[in-house]
């Protein structure tokens, strides 16, 4: 029997639920700008190595919660031999996900090769516990009126 820590459910209208199966929380994202590895020019081949995870710019309390949830999806013991990096970069409450391999050219220079997939996530709501749409307790919900200020960000 396999024991899973995280579950990802993809919906019909470009939405994704990221569920921490033990006790939650549940993150509901809008998924956009999806590009598979084969659609990226100059992409590399993905190997079975476990990638390093980089969380960038998750500074608020909500950002820490979402960042921890995203990082938990990957094994916590990266295999450095594979030189793969999975990056979650938060910018203006959009989470960009590229996956790269770093290649050492000489002793001083390093290049990046994108492996794919590449996509963008926008948090719609964060719910305590596992997913219960009717009776669940919501920690945070995105509303359209929250997008009025270009200087206020939540993640």
C-alpha cells in the first residue's frame, strides 16, 4: 500500500486543487500558461532524479503556508547528481513554475536548460483541512475587489 502526502486534482476549467491529505490545508489554484516540455524550444530530457526545490518570494504568512504546501509535493531529499531544479516563483500573487537542469560549462560559468513543464498558478482560496466545498472553513478567499490595488499582494 502506498502512503500519499499530497494529492493534486485537475478540474475542467483550468483549476487545480492541491490537497494535503493528512490534515490539509487545501489550496485551489487557477492554472494558466501551460507548456509541456516538448513544446519548449531547446528543452532537455527529464530524468528520474528528484529535483531540488526553490521557493522564491513567499514572504507573507499566507505565502509561507502555500509555499510549504507546494514544496511538500516534491521529495525532501534531492538527488544533486541529476542537477534538476523545480522553482516556484511568486510575483504579484502569480506563482510561476519552471523546471530546469543546470549545466556546468567550465569552473566559472553555469547554464540553465529548461525541462518543462512550465505553468502559472493563481491562488483562488485556501481551506483548512481536507476539501469540503460546502462546510469547509476557509482561511483565505480571493475576491475580484482585492485586485483594485497594484501595490498590495497577499502571497
